[in-house]
C-alpha cells in the first residue's frame, strides 16, 4: 500500500484530538493522493488491526503462539528457504514441520 513503513510517524496520545468525519461530505486525501472513502477507510482499519494482532494462533484458540528463535548456518538457511519456495510455503512452516517430525 505504500504507507506501511510510515505508520510509525503517526502517534495518538492524550494530547491528540480525533474527529469523526463524514467522508462522503469532506474530501480527505491520503499522502499518495488517493481520496479516502468510507470503503477505503474500513479496508485500512481492517489491515491495521490484522497487522497489530498478527497471524492467527497455531492452536486455533485466542492465544499467542510461542515463538522459538533458532540460529542456523547460512547453508541450512538457504536450503530451508529453497524448500519453502519450492513448496509454496514460508520458511517457518518448513521448520515447524521438521520439528513436528523430529520431536
């Protein structure tokens, strides 16, 4: 969308004021020049919430999945990434499947 990396420059705190605006009556433009419509505002809000919440829990319940960091050699990293690309998966999926198989 182009504005993803710019989000950190926007902050809402106790000194901020937020106004409810009827986007059908008031023209609001985004930094890229697009007009902000009710539909686009809803899409941007849903995208922001999804990024804030993150990926769904692996358990399917409303809880965060534990994160496990592992250091590997550059060669193994490349092999995992090649395998993931060949299977149309993320590298984390390949590592998770390997751990499930091993453990």
